[in-house]
C-alpha cells in the first residue's frame, strides 16, 4: 500500500513538472496559471489565453498577417468551435504558411511540440467555386488539431502573405472582444517609415505602444481580461474596443478611385451584349427606368457566386468574360453593370458602401462593398451588385470619386405619414389615400418608374385586399414624396356573429422595415446594443365611414412615452366617421442594453392586434 502511494505521488510530481514552455515570447504556463485564477472554468466552454494579430506592410507593398491563438476548451461545444479551423485565402495572390498547430493534453504536446501533423493541414476549395471555375484560385485550408479531447489547450499560428496586398493602399479593423472570454488580446501593426499610417481608436481602446524598428514604424495595442462578445451578435465595433488603420493617406476616395480605374480598364462590350441591352431598352424612356432595366439584365445574365470580395481584393475579370461565363461575385457583377450602364447612356461611378448605413459613419475602404452610383439628374442612385437593387443614397456612407460628379440628396428628416379614408359602396369599399414621406422612409427608391405598383403595395399592407389606382404625385424625388391615390377594397365576409373584421396593418417601408436584423421582440433581455439607421417617425391614420353599419369594437386609445421614443393610439368617432391614428416615433439611433425593454415595449404596442382591430356589424 505504501509502495503504491509512493508511485502515485512520484507520477503526480513528474506530471507537475511538465511545462508547455514559451511560444513567440509568450509564457504559456504563466497564461494558464492566470486563466485558472481569473475564470471559473467549470462554467465556460472555452477561454482564449492569447489572441494575437500582427500585420506588416513590407517595402515591396506585400501585406503580411500573422495570427496566433492559444485557447483552452472545456466542453464539446468549445472543442467544435476551435478544434477544426477553416482559413480562406487566395492562392493566386498569396502564400499560406502554418507555423504551429498542436494540442496540450495529459501534460504533453500532440502530435509533437515542434512537428506539424502530416494529416492536419487540408487544402480545399470553397463550395461557391464548385461551379465558378474562374475563382478556383480561392482556397479554404482546414487546420485540424490532433489529440483534441476536452479539456485541453490548443495553439495555432499561421501567416498569410498577400503579394502587393498593400498597393496602392491597405486598411483594417481589429476588434478586441472575441467570441470567448479572453485573457490577453493584442494587435500589432508595422509599416515602412515612409508610409503614411493613420489610425483611430474606439470604445476604450488604449493608446498604442509605439516603437521605431530599423526602417519601420511599429505600433502595438494590448488588452487583458476581456469578456466574451454579447448576444445576440451585433456589429461588435458598436460596443467593443477597436482600432482601425489605413495607409490610403488623407484622400478618403483613394480606393474608390482605384476601383473606378479598374472598371474603366475592364469595361469591354461585344455586339451580343449591346443587342440584348437594346432589345430591353426599347420603349424605356426615363433614366431611372433604364437603370432598372440594366440591373434586371445583370440579374438575368449572371448567377451570383457567393465569394468573399475581401479574398479577391477587387481582382476583376473583364466584362466580356463575366457575360460569357454567366456567373460573378459582387465585384464582377458591379463591373458588368458598370459596362451596361455606360452602354445605356448613363453615368456610373464606382463607390464603396459600408455595412453600417447610419448617417455619419465612415466605413473602412477595404471592408466596404464595391458598388456603383448613378447620377440620374437629381438625385443620385446607388446600385447594389449583391442584391441587384437600386436605392437612394441618402442614408448610406460611402467613399466615392469626386463629389461634384454626383448629385446629393438633401436631408429632410426621416418621417412618413399615410392617411386613408374608407367609405362603403355597393360593391365593397372605396377610398382615397395621401402619403407624405421623407428621408429613409421615403418609398422613392422602390416606386420611381412604378408608382402605381408601389402604392398598391402600401395600400395592401395597411388594408389587406386593397387595390390602388389613379396615383398622382404632387412632389416625388429622393428627398420628399407627396402623393395621392384612390383604392378599392372588397368587404370581408361576415363571421358567425354577422360581424366584419377590419385590421389596420403595417406601414410598408416604415420604421419596422428599417430595424436591424436581430431586433426580436420575443427577447425579454439582451446583452448587446442596437444601432438604428437614424431616428425615425411615422403616423398611420384611417378614417372609416360607418354608413349604415354599427361599430362593435374599436381600439382603445393609449400612449406610451419613454427614453427611446413614443407610441400613441388615438381613436375618435365623429358624425359617423371613425378615425384611428397610430403613431410610432424613435428619438435616438443607439439603443443600449438597458434601454432595450423600452424599445421592445414600443414595438409590442405597434404590433399588438388589439391596437389594430375594428369590428363592424352591417345593419
């Protein structure tokens, strides 16, 4: 018994002496000791001991990015998230080198401290390339950790070198908060001394530690003890510390000018393209209608290949090749549209649109999407190659060629008011409507050139079955819409109690349409903020002439005002006319986690069937 105990103690002592050692100057054992002291590991799937990104711009304008990650995983969920990594890169323009890929378990490294497993690095093609062979240089390399069994510690380090990736400029965004709690997070940036480097910090990001290497400027940011990203996932740059950098210099249009030059150099056209376009443009008169026709032709002639534009760095095929192959990613679809817009006599300009459409946001060029702007007199229109849509540019931040070549849109606020009057007739109900809208809630992008159809959708959304006609616009452009119309509505069938139900629906293109993805009212709480495009307000009014009928039920008036906005429901019956007015106003564009219950309360009131339902009985 004594001998067995002694052997056990010796084994434990031997195991305690096993050390992970150092890696790239980091003491792995010290990191692990800190993690055990700082976190309750029994309640977590994973903890990042180290998340490091080093970006280097070389004298030859190569862009070298080194990723170094050390993660402890304690559950199957953590293992699934970190054991098998899929790394996208472009083999035509880049090299990919794996430095470290190993697992610490049972006091040893698997497969070996200094060796890469022969079966752990697997090169594959992205699924989108399967039927888009011009993009076959794109790769997705799988990094598969050997010896993984929770709990364990996995270390990964690799470098992607993009040849010429920093010419004529480069930029990036690093967000410190990761998907897991993080012990140490660092970002390092090194550029040649003669390269202009601009950077900005946000949400508590510390100032960098700056050093000057031989012939280079080096900045390093580091943060410790960061929590995991909040859920549901939003744009983490809205709440997490971040650093953004750019070598494009002080000229904000640098990349857009570069992209515009690429479009011009590759905008080749052949007779088949011209003939197809001419056939579609026959009897198309207005510039906007021509633009819509071109957008539809691009949709019909190119299958969308879902390839990350960032991996191709705006590496364009020429328009003839795009047309002939019948498939394209976003940048190549933009090029084909650019070519056809010019052939149609329009004036396209390359631009870059950020993912965030909030006014005043300034997107990074390299992380923005390649798009086109069309100067159609007044105002300018944005073409989105990903969706094929044309829309107003009024609430989009972008980097673009010279502003004087484009028409801007004045800011008239972001409001909409729809007023409907409904009167019984022999064959149902007849009504008139009046719409006033501006800014983001203006339906001009969807209705220009197709006003009747647009008003049809608006009337139908409010009163199911409504059919609009005889539209007339008093004022209609991207800044302001003032228009009137008439409509008809078949009376709903009475229920068993001989009652007719009339439901006042949503305002098409209204506030709810512009709420960001993930604004789910079923969530009672959330740990991430909400960034709205802009403060907005809307009013929906229905005047219902009761005629010979009897009002059985009407919504009850109510009002709710809080820190983020206001909901109001007014109901009045005068001289046989029931008037129901429903208003919703959001007075701020940033909703904190503490304010979410207030926004949720307003949205629930807006959607409540009790605030929308009218019951009538015909006498």
